[in-house]
């Protein structure tokens, strides 16, 4: 599905603004779109409500759309959406992190006005991605099983419809990304795939609606024509191609200008190649070392809602940190951040919303088909971005209790990702701290991603022993002959809490924690990346292990650096100079 564009053949109307809103059957209120609704009111129900919310606004179809095709495009509605026009259902979509379109051409006349209603359901359970804890009343910490009064309390919570995430981030929901009315010629370009190779051969495929001739012109960054071809698929050759490099190299972008009958669409792309060879990750044939914190879409007021000011600030803070990558932990992000990364040269590990699958029973639940659909949609949406270098099938499922069942679930998804991606990027599955000797699926990936909390969740506070244990595990992985990324490691840190002795939760401990872990990584050549958890503090559901959210950020939630951010900035300046 193409991202909306405004040009001489296409008109895109952004429907951002204040819409009518109600929680369940509650009173009508007002809400800003796009954004999570949860933090837009002091009413506690905005954060605790489980079920459907309703959005309403007026939709005007301009008279000048006469003779055109027009669709409503929702970039993301979390989690399940039902869309109504004048009270009549016109579309449904499952899943809160990927776009969907509804064709209005034959439903609403140009020059007419309508009531547009969007129902969003935020409930999560064993058949949604991400996963919810159906019926369980505690996610983190002990919930004192067996005590009569506590059990009675839990029963009461279930009766009230408690619906908790099986993951460690707040279940922000609603219309979190833009809604746009997009008009284009009736004979139009539907999709474009570009597969560049380093020698300047650019393969492309264009899907269209209607019959006609497709013309493709390749423009360089100055807008000069450097190649041209005709036909719905083919190859264009560019002489002396300039490669897309990650920062601090130049992320050089070309544009494929596609013309089809009266329609035009500009698809940017970069010429770059990602591959795994032996124990190395190669970008354009050269070894690359990933260094950058994982990132959540999370900020005050907006929740998970698109905020381009925040996105730009984050990109500049990634540059400030001397970081070169992030993982979209734990769901596909808004399309705008991938566009920014293409331009800023920041590398992305793109992750499906398969998080919370730590219960062993999940391999018995009927999730695979839906998971495969989400993975396919994510790859189709993001396959042209040069910044996307690795697909992540999911985060921290149970993989060691029933290693064969886990293998049978994940390996076909691994194969699917390779089949669906014409650029054939490396694929990974992010592994949880576990009995690694039993695990079959994590070592089967192209590149091993493991999350480890030595010194925090285990061997807590004892960094000397944490290093001893981590090194022992790294020795085990060294024999596997694969490149490895430490894809999460971190320590909750309360900004402003200091100690001459670096004890847990102080800024000094966080800095010391990273110093210790990095010393272990630096000794090993097969380690091709370090991705601390996490870029910034973020909101979670309430629990005894979370003080106003997860505090493992290198930055506070409002993006102020903690001590460790300064330390990593210095380390990554050296790495940038040496390794990348
Ligand atoms: C993890 C999860 C991440 C959590 C983090 C933590 O392993 O992948 O979602 O937020 O640990 O801080 O506990």
C-alpha cells in the first residue's frame, strides 16, 4: 500500500483535528486525532477502560474529486477498527500498527458531506498481537496465589473486565496515526516495489488499477534524470550509482518517478545491500557494527500517537548519541519515522507486534495465520526503505520449554519473511533470557538477537558476577558461527538519584552497568551490535516493579540525558570512528 502523496495527480486531505469521542456508552466528549486517547483526560477511565471507544467527525468529499478515485486511509487504529459512514459499516481492520484503506468512490458523491464513525477496540488476549493476559490479574510481581481474600479480589477484578497486557508497555490505543482522504485518477498506481543492486541495476514492479502504459524515470538527489524504462516491471540501469550509507556516511536517495496514464507517484529508494556472511553483518559489502538503543513510540500527552516534532528530536538525539540504529520494539512504527531514517541514515530493525508470547501454551493457540498476515503486511509496507536492514519476527517468546514446538511455529515465519521480501534482508527473532542450551529456534536465525539482563533481573546489582555469567554465555554462542547482537540490556534508573556507591536505580549504576557489559562485548568479534534497553523512559501499566513506568531510558521520558547517555555518547563516538 502506497503512502499518501500530494502531487499534480493526487490530492491528500489530512483529517487531523478535534473529533467527537466516547468511551463505551459514556457521554460524548472531544479528543485530538491522531494521538492515543488515554492521556488526554484526567478521567481514570481513559487509562483503564477495556472495550470499544467511538470516534466521530464530519467527512466532506470535495466537488473537485469528480471523476477521481478516492479512499480513506487509516495509518493505524489500535487495535481493531470498524468504520461506519452515515451509520452504515464500510470497513473493518484487525491489528493496531499497520495501515488500511477503504474505497469511497462509489459510496460517497463528490460534493457531499457525511458522518464518519470509527469504533476502536483496545482489548488484547491470546489471539491478538500484542498478547493480553486473558483473565490473569497480574503481569509483574507476585500476586499471592492461594490467599482467600486475595483470590476473592482477583475474581472481582475479572468480573470488572480487567484486561492487562502480557507485555511491558502501556496499552495505548485509539486513532494513533493520521487519517487521510486521498484522491487519485481512476486508472492509478497501486503499489511499487524497487529492488536495487550495488552495480546500479534497479529492478522494479508497478501494480496498477486499469490498463495503460507505465513509465519509470529515475532521478538522483538533485532531481536529474539518470535512467528510464517502460512497462509494469523491468530493470533500469544507473551509471556510477551512489550508494546509500548509514550515518555518518551519506544516505543517498534516488527517486523512481512512476507515471501511469494520468497518475504519478514518486517512490524514493536507496542503493544498498545488507547481508550476513560468516559471523559478520555487511552493509554494502563492509562489516557494520550496530550501536543504538531500542526505541518505543511513547511520549507525554501523545502516548503512542504520531508526533513529528518528537520524531525529529529523537533522530537528532540519535545523532547526538553517535548511535546508528534502533529496533522498532515492539511493533511496526509510524511510516514517517522510516522516511526520516532513510534520510538521516539511521538503520532500523523492523519488528512485528508479536510480543507477550512468553506463555508456553501459546503454541497451542490459533495465532499463526494472523501472525503471518501481519508479518507479510509489515514487509509489504516497509520493503522499499533502505533504512530497514533486518526483519524481527517478534520479541521474547518462550523458546526453551518446548523447543520443538517453538521451532515449528517460528521457522515457517522465518521462511515467509524471506519469501515476501524481494530484497531478502536478514531475519531474526529476539530471544528472551532462557536456558539457551535448549533453544533451537534463536540459533536458527540469520543473525542472533538476544535480550539479557545479567546484573539487573538476575545477579542483581553484582556487576562483577554479571560479567562472569554473560561471558560464559557468550562463549557458548561463539561456537555457533553466527553474528550476534545484544538486543536488550539495561537497568532502571531514576533520573536525579545519585550515589557515591553505584547501587541499583542510581545514575551511576546505569553507567557502570553499561561499562561492565560493554567490556564483555568488546572481547568478541562475532558480536556485531549493542542495542541497550532503552532509548527513553516509557509508560507501562501499574505494577510493583514500575515506578511511574519503565525507567531504563538513557533519556527521561521528556528526553533529558541521564549520566549513561553521556557515557554511551563517548563510547559510540569511538565506535563510529573505528567500526562503522
Ligand atoms: C524485556 C522486554 C521489554 C521490557 C524489558 C524490561 O525483556 O523485551 O519489553 O520492557 O525487558 O525493562 O523489563
